């Protein structure tokens, strides 16, 4: 009898896992893999991936503008809403369809192996930093370790294969190689550092229980999924909209005109490393911004700093991680990305 019960549970577990991966793969295919295939073909022939999300980037602007904030917010959400919807669905489903013990087995440890697994998981999903945040939160609530989720979170935008291809076709393959080398260093180093300095290595599951979906009936499973789903929405969308609007409002200040002597030198590296850490862009959105700035005369140092910091994190994505990470961990993440931007600027002067 016990054997029969165990077999039934194993079958149910497999069904839930297959359901999760079917939804996950279908969603990623629809919003990432298929459209990026067509975009790569276009980039190969036009050497462009579209216009910059920041109109007139690098040129003289009016500074603070509510109209720019509104325009940027609309433009940004039109670019990411499909991916964001998939991310929230996946982030909620991972909490109810995948047993906690599976997550803990591969992502629950604090060793380099767990960081590498998190990194490899983040490569094919190809999300921007904000869209990867809800999935990161979902993994956290299933007791993945801090270093594992941070590796997943950073690998999505920094090691996105589609972005790397677009970058080579538009900016040149030396930029792709630079991004790969620095991206791997950033993901592994920052994830390890944040994991070691984090007070809590794992996030506690609500109600003190490790949920195993095979022990729940269908009604409880549905209710649990709905709770996870709307919690992610409440934790994500309001802050998301407000901060994106504020960044758009101040985009003219964050991206000043570079013709006035701010196209190179350490001050430019410092500025663009800071701006890149703060500002938010959709997947591959850094490429047209950098392309436009380079056309205006931006030199290799600040270009390299922006190349590594702009996609990695933003105030928006860090805010979305607040439900599962402390301010200390978020601050270490932001400071580390900024520091890597400075180092990338120094190295980029000689190799780009």
C-alpha cells in the first residue's frame, strides 16, 4: 500500500513538473526565442536593433520633464509587458509546482556549484533585469540560496545569448567578447560576495512549511498558486510603474549632453557607471543607447562602463527584489555592479 501511494505521488510530481516546464518553455519561446530569431536576422542586415528607448540620448535636453517620464513609461512597458507577464506567471508557478526539496538540492547550497547552476539557468531565459526579478523572488521563496538566485538574476541580462549576438552584429564582436568575459566575472563574483555577506543564506517559506505539491489537493494547489501570483503582482507592479516614471522624468539629467567634453576621461567613466547602475532598459536596450552615444563621440572607457552596468541592474529591479533580500544585500549588489563598471571602463580603454 505504501509503495502504491509513493508511486502515485511520484507520478503526480512528474505531472506537475512537466506542466511547469511546458508553460515555462512556451512562454519563453513566445516572448524571447522566436522574436529574437527574427530580430537577429534584421540586425545582421541593418546593423541596428532599433531606436534608443531614450529619445535624443546624449544630445541637449530640457532636463527634468514629466512629459518625458510619461513617454518613457509607456514606451518601456510596451517593450516589456509580455515578458513581465510570463515572468510573474513563472515566478508564481515555481512556488507551487516544483517541490522545495528539488530547488534546495540544486540551488539551496552556498557553494560555487550552486552559483554556477544559477548562472546556467539564467542564460537561456534571456530576461531583462526587471523581468528576471519576479522569477528570482519565486525561487527565493522556494528556498534557493542567496548566491544561487543572485547568479540567476544577473546572468539573465548580462549573458543573454540573443543580446550578445545583437551586440556583435551592431557594435562589433570585440564588444561581445568583452561582455562575455566581464559578464561571467560579474555574475560569479557578485553572487558569491552577496551570498557570503548576506545575513540569511536562504529565504524562509511563509507559514514555516516546505511545500510539496504532491501532498496538496487540487483546490489547495489552485489557492496557493493564486496567492503566490497576486502577491508577486502587488509586490512588483506599483513600485515598477512609479520608479520607471521617475527615471524617465530624470532621464535628461541622468544622460546629459556629451558634446561638451564629457565624452571621455575618468569623470565620464564614473558618470556612466553610476547612470548604468541606476537606469532601467528592456532586453538589449543598452545597444541602441551605446550606438547613439558612440556616434556622438563617446570613447571606449565610458562605453565599456555603460556596456556592463546598464543591463545588469537598476533601481527598479533591485526594488522588486526587496521582498526577499535585505537592504544590505541590495546595496552590496548595486555597489558591486558600479565597481565593476569602473573596472570595465579602465580595461575598455585598452581593449575596445
